[in-house]
């Protein structure tokens, strides 16, 4: 930032401008100061309709904290608080419940038959289900934590992926399928996969 001010002063004095250095400083300021600050402002604003805040969307090139990513985001990061319940977004059967020993941390995978989809939940602190167990929509899968890629304070989230078929790279955006917060009295469509938020509203 100081080099930008220094370059502006030099420009007024008629000194030669170091354009490469100035360009690098401007890009670094944008990527590592402006974008994270914009994400912080977005995160602090109340979410519309009381729904949980989505910190990073499907295909985003910025992470939850606003820093640039090296590849597009595979799912959505839904903000929560440490210890909050992580809920099944639709009924299904648990096929994975373990510590993945990678950026995902404690992971739960639920297959949603007959639709051919599966949902992946990452960054849990506690897993409350076992492989082979059937789960209902809104059932507690575990508790939200910071396992795997550690989130900054205030950016704690559950990472939710929607995959189809046997190929983990066949990813879909879960947001168009989200019908709202889990409601025990609501009736969800059976002819298509409808999802609820993975954290309580």
C-alpha cells in the first residue's frame, strides 16, 4: 500500500514510474486485502430470510475467508458455529463416516437412492452416525467443528458437496435443490431430490 502512495508522489514530481512493481502491489492488495475485507463485510451482514449464510458457493474461486483458491470450489460452505448440529439434507444411507486425514477432516457421505446422488459433509468435530445406517432428512449426523482445513474464527462452516454417480468429480451445485431450512412438519417431494440446509436455521 505504501508503494502505491510513493508511486503517486513520484508521478506528481515527474519521476519515472515503476509500473511492474506497482502492478504487482495493486494485484496483491486486491487479492489479499480488498477481497478478504469484502468477504468479511458480506459475512457480517444478516442473511436474507433467516437462512444460514453461504460463505463460499459452488465453483467459487475464493475460499470462505475471501482469499483466492487454486481451483474452483467443489461445493458450498454453510456458516455455523462450533458444536452446532450438522443435519442430513435429505433421507438416505450413510456410506462413509470417518476421519479422512485430509482437508475435509471428519467426513460423512450419505447416498440418496433412488436419485443417484450423494452428499458429502466435511469439517465435523464429532460423527454421530455409522456406515450402513439409514438417516432421515434433518437427522443429526454430527457436530460442526474445524477438522481438516482449519477455518478462521467467525468463518466456521460445514462443507457440503452434491455428487452424482460413481465418479467423485461429477459435481453439482446443491443450491438450486435447497428448498429451505429443515421443518419436521413439512412434506418434501419424493419424485426428485430436494435438499434442506445442513445446519439448523
